[in-house]
């Protein structure tokens, strides 16, 4: 059991001891600190905060504590109930709210929950803002409101609004999707995707949907991270139902995994690659992903005469780089598509609509489309850190050894070789160094990762 406080929010396991788990007292303290920060930022007497949650078993309990605390801090609350992360982000902007709290632990197992914090644009807070909230929480520097200044709660639904915004995108073609007569298999891991994804597909004109785990009760039927080893049922269903394509989402619906008609995974890294390729064909421009994402996005972007840039790991860093470079699309290699024409947040609904439009207009099957992209394999390894190890020294030594290669050090150290890359960075949540590598074969990817691990162990 554990409690992790970081600049992006607070997350932990439910139950147990205060300050060591995500207990009601920890939730109150952190929510109050966020409210104090928002009141100071907005200068409004009664700022409005949007609150949405995924379908976790603990969600209702956490939601009630957060809502009550915000009211007690003199904030009005727009409660959108069970909602996807991108839906909540869109609601903040639409409501002209001062901020938002998303109650979700994303792909973590059911015993976890978390508070993800948004600014008035419906985007994640910067590192400096996150640090300020942590400081307020630590010092308990917040003031609860007297009875006449308590906030109030308004309940609204925003899924329909979100879907309408997706349908109104220039590059989403409902008529083409409808005419293609797609048969779609989905796995929504017993969370809000079970509500949102079928409604989106029906709105797009998909008439045949084969559903797995769409009841949003939060008792996840399998590990909720949308990786191939957890999605064997979807692979079988896609194949046996003769579906045109399969889609899986995580519990808060910001990550999208795609399955080909033959039951093979499209590859989580290639969700963003394929959607970006479609967008770039119609709106030429730049792209961004994080340093640990596939080189395939760079290749596709350059083939479409755009410029690719890499950002530090973390959605807020990708969004910042996208704004700096005026990117037309970006995201993360874990299946997170960020399409600024809709909003600056990872959005599986947008990813599905754009991908289905691309399939419909290209006339290709998912497996044919996948074969059209550069072939890369990614290995993900790690090195356990013992207390007292000087991580900075290790990273600097690695940089020295590979100084003849292209080095990026905005987030750990990434070494770009002509035919492969390796990225090592200290984890924000565990005492490890993550070592990600990519090459044209899994053997090559694993081998360069092992070389770096051996070096780290020699320096340790």
C-alpha cells in the first residue's frame, strides 16, 4: 500500500494509514490545497471546479469527499459524474471553469485511485504549479469558508457534448464510416469507456458492435492497462466475430489500443502513428511525441514534409512542445492521441473517430495499414537503484561514452544512433532507472538496452 504525491496530483491505494495510503484525510488535505491554489490564481470569490470520475469501486467515496471539501473551501462545483478524462477536460473549457479534478488512477489496478488536477484551460498543471499545491498541502495553508460563503453543486452531463465536438471535426467523416459498414469489437474494462465508446460508435454510424466488459462497475475483469497480454479476449473476439477492427481503452479513456481484423495487435506505439499519418495528409504540419515514443512518428512526419519534435515524458510536456512548434497532432506512444483541433489532451474518442475515418477513406484493413508503416520494435527494461546511488553521475558518464552520437538530455539521457535509440531516465514513482530502446528487431532493441544496463551497473 502506498501514497504517491507528485506535481501531477496525488495517487495511492484505498484504505490503511493516513499519509501512507489514499485515505479520506489525505484526500481532504490535497483537495483543500488545490482549492486554495485555484482561488489565489483565479481571483474569483467563488471559483467553479469541474469534477468527473471513472467507474472505480472507490470512485463514489472519493468523489463525495472531494465535492464536500470544495464546497467547504467556497468553490462552486460542476459535477459531471462518471466521465472520461477527455470529457472532463472539455467540460472545464466549456463551463469557463477555474479548474477541474479528475478522479482516476488511469491504468492502475482497482485498489488504486487518484486526483488529476486541471487548470482553467482543461489542461494538466505545470511542474511549478504542482509544486505550489504540494507546498500548500504540506503546510496546510488553506482557509475553509464560513457558512454564508459555502459553494454549491450543479450536476451536468457532458458526454453528448464531447461526442458532438468529435463528430464536428473536419477530418471526421460520419458518412464515410457509415458507408463502410464496419463491425467493431470493443473492450472497455468495466469503466466509463463502457458508456462512452458504444455511444460514440453509434453516433458515428457503426451499426454492429461486439462488446466486452462494458458494464461500468469498476471491478476490472482484467489488468486495466491496455497491453496485448491483457487483451487476449479482445483479440479472440475480433477474430471470431469477423470484426473490421477492435478497440480497447483504459479506465479513464485517454489511451487507445487497436486490434487488426485478424486479431493481431496494431501496436500501441502505432495508434498515434496511424492517426497522425491521416491528419498530416489533410493538414500538413508538425508533430510531437515524448522521448520514449517510437521513431515511426518522426519517419511518417518527415515523409509528409513536416517537422517532428520530441518532448520530455509527461502529457504536460508534450502539450507545451506542441504549442511551441504549432504541431497539428501529437501525443504519447502508449496510445495517447492529442488533437489540438479538439483540445489539448489525450483522447481515445478522437482517436477512434479519426482512425475509422482513415480506414473508411483508404479502403484498407487495419493489417494492411499497419504494414505500410516503418517496422520498429521497442524493449522496456529497468535497473533497480540502491540507496545512495548518484543517478546524475551515471547519466553524465553515459553521455560521455556516447558523445559521438546524437544526445538529448531534457529528460534523462536519450542516445539516437542512426538505426536505433535508447532512452534512460529515473522513474518519478519507483527507485529505478527505466531503459527504453527501439530498433528494427526486438533482438537489437534488447541488446542495446542490455549494453546500457551493464554500463549503469558498472558505475553503481
